[in-house]
C-alpha cells in the first residue's frame, strides 16, 4: 500500500482504527492531524467514537480558520496548529493516552529509549511538556515550545504523549515503538535492573544492511506461493497479538536446501502481502527487493540444521524484559512451556551478527530458542505452526514469570518431574 496516495481523511481513519484496535486509546481519547500541501489541517473530530470513524467524520481546517465538516474539530486543535507553525518540517501530529506512556506521564518520567537499538533512532531525544488544561492555548504553547527545541516526541505531564513526523504513518510507527519500549521498561524493572545500551553500541547495531547479489525470480512454484500466503497469515497474527510491531519482526521459511523465503526490511507487518516476501537462493536475493537485516543468520541456520524449516525473530515486551536484564528465563513453569521451549539460552548483544557460526551451533532440539541481549528473541521450528506456537508460549511464559513475582517465589517443576516429562514425551 502506498500510504502517501491515500486521501488525508482516509489516512486519519486507518491510523486511528489501528490505534484503537491496538488498545492504545479509548472511544473518546486521542487525536490525529495532517497538514496537506495546501496548508489545510485535516483533524479527527471531537466527541466521536474513535472505534467507528469514517472519512466523512474528519474535519478540514483552512489556513484562514474556516472549518469544513459535519462535526467540531478536536479540542486539541490549538496545539496541533501551533506545532505546525513552529515546525514547518512536520506534516502530521499524533496525540494519544496509551496506559504505558500515561504511566510515565503520571510519574513525570521520560521513558528510557536505549534498551533497544531501534528506539533512539526512531524517537530521538524525548522531552516533557508542563501540564495545562486540555484544549487550552497554554497547553498548545507548552507543547509547541518543546517541538521548537527540535524534539519530535513530547511527553505531557499527566496527559500522555504527542508525536510529530513528516507523515502520519511515520508518526504512528514512532508512537507504536515508544509504547512497546515503555511496556518493556515497565516489565524489566519488575525482574531486574535494565541494561542500557551506549550510543556506541547502538551505532554498531545500525551498521550497513547486508548486500547480496541478485537473481531474476522468473517462476514461483505452487509450494512457494503457499508458503508466502501462510507466512503472511502468521505475520498478521503476530502483529495483532503484539508479538510484532508494524516494522519489527521477521519470519523466514525454507523452500529447499539452497533457498528460503524471508520478510522484507522495513515494510508494514499489518499489511504484508505474499508479493512482499523475498526469496533467497544460493546466497542471492530476489531482484529489486530488500530482505530482513538478519538474512545471513537465517541462511546459516538453514544450512546447519536440516530439521529447522522456519525461523522467527521478534521483540515481544514480556520476554524482552529478560533480554534487557540479567534475570534468568526458566522454562520449567508448566509442562507446555518446558516441552515447547526446553533450554532457552541468552547470548550477548550483537552475538548473532558478529558470531553467526557460534550462534548457529547453540541451536538444536534441546535449544530451539535464543534470547539475544537488548535485541530480540530467535525462535525455530519444523513448521510455521510449530515456530509460531513456540513464540506464543515463550511470551505467555514470560508474562507469567513476571506476574509471579507479585504473588510469591517461583516454584519450578522439579528435576524428577522434568525427567517424567522427558520420558512421557520422548524428549531425549
């Protein structure tokens, strides 16, 4: 989908729908706007159900202040207008009250962005705007003042956050990333001390994308079409369950001993289509496409492990809390967790990039999952279904391990009970 070719009113509907369905705003909360090429502001209406918006509900505000539409514009129009005047480079503004970010605004604490390498790149330096009455000129002044300093993300005391970007999808992507990172931080402090990445470590992670020779993909077999279709189905589920974000999360699937299909780099996971997938054959990339940054690791795993047919890389908040702290993940919680996850190992930051061969050696039937410090989790399986199920079990188990700390000490399944499970399910 070419988002820029969509009418501003339709863009507002699409993004607000995603924010609402994702649980990041309420029926009455939040507002979005777009500044178009004519200087008109298109903004969401005031007091209209955010879960049932239509393009006809959107309001057009002309440069002279004329309002065109069947509803009143959002009460926050003053701060949207002031931001556009202060920052001519900003063409879209997003404001919402997701619980994770509201928690930080209540404590008047700026979220830590250096737990994952992509967050500071997207969000930049975050500031905090002073509290003022919603819809007031004073609130507009406070927010615009922070944007004037060069910030694109502003936390609002006791109110939520506001984000400015050069288009609405970019603003949403920043918002979604920041909210996920905030949830990660909230979970991480419950189980340990979060490890903060240095600017140098982040710079190392942002090194150039792998460059592969290209081939012309002339014929797509029925088998590959089915794989691409099924990958998209599971990618959409991963996004809906917040195991992926719009541009973070990778699936790959083996085609044969020399080729596999992998998700593209930096494309919207919610709207992923079979034609977006990238085929890798004998170390070469399908012409005109850009595969996931982790493509070389996937290739090495498939070469070394013929039993693995699917690989997932994801950043679900609960299990990532174990990735950014020294807390140990223990799969001996319930039988299903142990059977699916076995011995989950953690590797140092960038290990999967700088030590691909050693990373591959760690994987096997007893170790189908790796936690990569401050990066992601890597999950393998003999099929798409098996790998996705394993990812779900991993995140659900992590949630339980975090929650149990509020109840009492964890009592894991004993070694004798583990031996019984191994025997019953032939795990050895």
